[in-house]
C-alpha cells in the first residue's frame, strides 16, 4: 500500500490529570480578610512524542490569588492527553498538537482547577476560554523572533 493511500488518523487514547498542587501559605488567617483577592493566571502548553504516531499533549495552568501582598492560594494543574496522530501531513501535525489537542484537554483542567479551589474553601475561579490558535501563533512568532535575534547576537562576539 502506498503512502498516498493511507488515511489520516486522529483519536484520543486517554485524558488524565497529570499533576495538581494546592498551597495555602497564609491559611487560616487569609479567610478573615474582607478584600477580594487578585487573581493571576499563567498558561503553558506542551507536546511530546511517546511512540510512533502517539503523542502526549499537556496544558499547565497556574492560578495565584493574593489579598494585598499575601498569597491566599496557589494552584498548579497539568492536564494531559494521549493522542494517536498518524498520516497527518508534517505541516499540520504541529498545529494539531499545539491547538487541537489543548482544546480537547483544557476543559478537563478548567473543571479540576475550579474544583480544587472550591474544596480549599475559596469561591471558585472560573477560568476563561482560551483561543489556543492565537496562543499558538504568538508562541510561533516569539520563537521566530528569538531565532532571528540569535544570529545577530552571535555576530557581535
């Protein structure tokens, strides 16, 4: 059978919570604060091959809540998925792993983050939807800019 006749395959093999941590360094005193906390959210996405045509895609979210200068809580969660992606054109594989897979994994992570924050005794934090296509494009642009700057830095030495 020739390569051209092979149909592209993309399927989820498993979605799982890879890591979840909660820190409340100022409890119980922080519960007595009347001021609403400020929330900071950091996002990271990764993908790596596990075997031929099998990839792990991860989405990591860190939520930090502060009241004044005190940390109320810090939650970091990493949700992952194992995906089979075979016979996908090379130019489509990276966007699939950087956009499509995180779109599948992220809703599970949002739910797990909201749940652990609620279980910690705080009002739930509902994370916003993320446009992974824009996030992916921004990362690609940053990589391209770093690559363009690297030869210039080497030339000065």
